[in-house]
C-alpha cells in the first residue's frame, strides 16, 4: 500500500491508527481520550500523505467514503446506538479515516488538474 521511497512509515501509521481507534472506541482512553483523538487525526493525515499510491486512490476513496457514509447514517438513525461499543469504535475510525480521505481526495484533484 505504501509508495516507494516513503518507507514503511505510512503502513505503520495505518496499523497504529487502527489499533488506537479500537482501543479508544473500547473506552480504554481514560484521561488520554483527547490526546488519543488528536493522535488519530495526525495519524490520519500521515496515512493520507504517505500510504496511498496513485493506483490505489480510487479504491481507497470509495472504501473510505462508504465507511464515512455508513457510520454517519447509522449514527443518525440511532441504529448503532443500540450497540454502543461498535458505535464508539466506528466513530474512532472516522477520526482516522476522515483526514486521510480529505488528503487523498485533495491530492487526487491536484493530480487531475496537472494533466
């Protein structure tokens, strides 16, 4: 998934982000909840910058947009409210995926504009 030259930083950031999102979603954050949320956001930026190669942009954007929409509608329809642990984990994943999705989308728009 990582581009050549970026090393494994993007891959590690993605893995660490998923682990933090699950831990935060399960409620083990305690007093560190705000720090973990900010960390997830920053990791999402790193993932968006380093972890998605040009040939993977469409698949990444489609998958992440589907995740964002599904969690958004599920939360607004109170479907996920009946299973609060899943809701919390998915909301934490949103903190990771939204900045990554925005970065990848902006990079994609710039690459299209260069053509």
